[in-house]
C-alpha cells in the first residue's frame, strides 16, 4: 500500500534504516564538515539499502568515531545527534540481512523523509533564533 506522506509512526525496518542512515550522514557532516570527497552516502547508500546488516555494522562504528570527535568540538550537538540515533535504533530489533526491491524503495523514502525533517527543524531553529535576536534589540 502506498502512503501519501511521511508517517512518523511507521516503524517498518526499511523506513527506519533509511532514517538511521540519514542521521548517520548528518553526524558525519557535523564532525567532518560539508566538503567531503566521498561521504557515507556516496560510499554506503547502495550497500545499506540492499544488505543492511553488514552495512550498518560498519556504519555504526564510523558514527561512533564521528560522535567521539564531536564530543570534543561540539558536545551539545554530539548529545543531540546521539540521542536522535538512539531513538531511531530503538524502533527496530536488528538490521535485516537483505532488503527486497520494495524495501529498498522504502529505505530511500525513509532516508529522504528524515533529511526533510532535519532540514525543516534546522530552518525552524534559525527562524526562532532570528525572532529571539530581534526581540532582544
């Protein structure tokens, strides 16, 4: 059944894995900056969307390294991103060995839904910060 929009309560493993992947990409970007030659999306998207169990084993290790780096540079952001990752990981009992073609599509949807949610949250935070700064003047 095709859904018309992002359902934040959808806990299907493929959707959740896509969201986890997007959060991991955000963690990497926060730790290493925006100017990466090949980030996890370029290196792991296909692997993670077809064979999540082996892919996410490697990706979890990378994300933990990035979070450790962030803890020294931006501790508040490190906690926020780590909690976001924890929340999503708590929705599934493990990473499936493989995804069907349909599940690969769901993975992509979960990824892009999370990216949009993160963008909207960042935009709202900037707007709120602007309002706060204008009120202080």
